[in-house]
C-alpha cells in the first residue's frame, strides 16, 4: 500500500480531510480512519486510488471512504486491555469481543485472527 502523502494532487482533490470514518456498532469507538470520497471519479482513477488503501462503503449512508488505518486486535489490547470476553455463535462465528471493559462487535477485532 502506498503512502497517502505520495498521492498526486489530481487524485487528492477527490477526498476530504483525515478522520475516524467507521465506529464499532456496539461501543461506538473508532475502528477505521481515512478520507471521505467527496467527488465522483472514473474507473481508472478509482483503480489508482485503491493503491493507497481499501475503498469501503458505509452502507447506512452509501458514502465511500479511503481507509488508511484500522484498529487491530493487538492495538485494542494495548488501548483497552486484554480480551476479557469472546462471544461466538452456535457454529463458532464471531459475535463480539470484549477488550478490558469495551465490547466490540466489529469482525475486524476478532482476537482469533
């Protein structure tokens, strides 16, 4: 993945400022940071931009974001504490993980990964 600071100005104009873009659906803590897509771009530019990180859609709003940083399970342990709970479904699927006293439902924070 390329550094965002290396992005040419003709691509950078399609993005807003850096901020927390996704929050956990249970505890509300930020789990992904990056840049909001603020203008439409053609397929060629879209492909070029994806070299700088994944483009993710917020399904609630339909807005797109270039994600450059995500909270990892290791970072959650440092920030919130060790895993104190892990909830799995009947077939072993992830439901939630509790780091310290913060419960997360984002699959990104499955400590088994």
